C-alpha cells in the first residue's frame, strides 16, 4: 500500500501564513499539517509516500528530505496556478499503475489512527466517512440500499447524507485504474484542468463503475483547514486542551494583552474567571509592569468586573524585592514611578542612597531627563543595574508605547552598561515566588499570556504549562514562525471555557 498526498495548492485563505509556504506546512499545535498525515501513514505501516507539490514546493522538499521513517517521493505540478488537484493526481498515473494506494488532500490535521482504520477496513475500496457530523464546507456522501457510495459532493442535503468524507480514500489497484481512466477523459479528452478529484469520483460512483464502501471514522479527531477558524479548532483539539484542563489546578494570567488591552477588558474575561473559580481553580495574576502596585491592579480589575485581592497579584517588583532581601541589599538609587519608590521604601530600602549598591530601574511613566541623567551618572561610576523587566513596549488600544526595554537600551547606548539581573518575564523568578508564597504545584499550573518571548518563555523556564491567547501582541502567523511554542493556543481567554 502506498500513500498519496496532494499538496500543490496555494491556501490563500490562510495568508499571511501562506505567503511564503504551502498550507500543509502551516503548524497546528506545534506540528506541520503534513506531519499529521505522514504520522498517520507511518502508524499504519505505510512507509512509501508520494507527495504532489506545486506552490512553494521547496518548503516541502526541504522538510521531507530529513524524514527517516518513511520514503517520500516528490512529484511537482508546475502548472498548479492554472490546475486543480485532479490534474495533480493525473501526474502520478504512471507511478501508481498497478498499485493499491490511499489518497488524501494535504490540508488536514488527523488522528494517528485514521489510516490504520482505513487499511484494516475489510473492503479493498473505501472512503473515510465521519457519520457523526454534517459540515457545510465538507464533502458529503450518500449510499444505496446495499451500503455502497453513490454520490460525493458538498451540496448533498443533510437528510440524504450518510456523513462527511474527510478526503481520505483507499483504492485497490483495479479501482485506481478505473479512476485514472476517468481522470484522463476529463483532463485530456474534455480539457478540464481545474476540477477536483472528487468530480471524477462522483461520476464513477453515480454510474456504478466504482463500488466503494464507507469506512466510518467517527470518534477519531480530524479537522480540514480552510481558514483561521478551522486552525483555531485544530489547535485546541490536537493540543488536547480540553483534556488538559482537568489536570490544571492553578491559572496564572498575564494582565495587559490577556485580560485587557489598555483600558478595555477583553471580551468575556470576567465571565471566564468566574467560571474557573466555580470549578475550584486557583487564580493568580502576573505582570512585568512595575509602575504600579498590587492594590492599584485590584482597583483596575474591579472596574472591569473582575474580583481579586492583592495576594493574587505578583509583579516584577515583588521578585526584585525578594531578591534584594535575600541578598541583604539596603541602599538603592531607584529610577521609577513614585508608587514604585514608595513600595520599595515601605519594605525598608533606602531608595535615594548617596552611595547605592544598585541602580534599580523600573517602568517609569513619570520619566524626565533629570532622572535619567542622575541614573547614568551612577552607572558611569560603576554602580550595577537591576531591572524589574525588559519589555521593549507596552501594548495599548492605540498601539505600542515605550516600556522599560527602550529605556534600558538608551542607557546601554549611553553608558555601555546592561543590567546585572532582570526579574520580570521571561525570567522564572515571579513564578518561583508564587510557588513559595502560595505553594502551587508548577506541574499543575497553566500560565496564560499573549507574548511568546515573555509569558510563554517564562512558563517554559519555570516548568509550567502555557496557553497563548491571540488577543494581544502575538498574531497566529507570528506564532507559526516562532521557535517558542506554547502548549496550547486560543483566540482569547473567553475560549477557555467556551469554544
């Protein structure tokens, strides 16, 4: 048995992700769609696969050349822009002559056991059909009184449909010869180059020239990826998010970009938190922003109908203060807001020492030039820098504004000095402080945030699970290019309890 994957299409509805790579190389739950299909073939014992490529073909070639457990043959459809997948399959007629094969379209994330179910199905010719669903965008099938498939089309009514074809087909050598004969008539005789393979199959089913049986795959996971909504569903399903929720005791939410953007709450944020609390989940909030206080965040959340107390909020300034206490530091020069300075002074630190041990830099929304000059004078004298965090910008409803990272870069260019230590995300110090204070089990903790290089990287560094939400900084196409991969991804926190 040979595997055949048709992967020549453009995937325009997934742009910009598909601007420079084919749809089958888009990642779902951290893995290219193509790999889901290859894994399913390998799990069924099929080691020889033909992949028909076209648009951005080199991306598939480069990926497949490193595969060790299967032998992949690449065949190119150079006319992919003016043809469709029937023409692509036509190019494989000599390669598949006299051989049984399983055929599929490449835009699917599928369960590893799917191909095995087709292979083990007793009929030599079969269509993988999910009898549990009816989807408008999918091919549907009908059967006759004997159970044989007699039609395949997207337009079949719900009442007539047995279920949805998932674009996986098992052909015996004899049935394959019939299919290629019909395709030759359509492509060469009728000159129709833009038809789907299913058009040839429909003709053969309706005329009775092919007798295929439906192989019911209900209960196995699959998603056909046409657009971003499909991808969101597949991300959730194939990352096992819903099952993972049962293993999560503690949720740690980033604030800006996750619960709110600027002054506006993310839709459904308050309802999601209440639902999680009703389920007995512990809730904490975490932020790199050192310009305010825990009490200030409590008030801000209350205005968004989110109830919290100061003990649930961990800031980068908390991790900084814990480190200062742990290292018996008392004398500081603080470049930050008045609230930040009051907070440190309240913990016993001298924040305007004449001979400071460290210059401490926070997110200063009250910055003026004189404060910057005073800090640089001390740094030029050799005083080491500590920074609460390193975010380059802060997201707002009107776009990004400079954050402490921009300030640190200004100081680096001016003095040539960088911080000795940075306490905010992606450093794990805030999560470790939370473990110390609240005795949370990191293995049963989920960090929820909108930034890959801070929130998700921190979760990885601390050994917790991670959920990326696309309500703030990170877009789905940025995730697709990133080497930092979250355990789960959802559109927003509203989808945690409602998909």
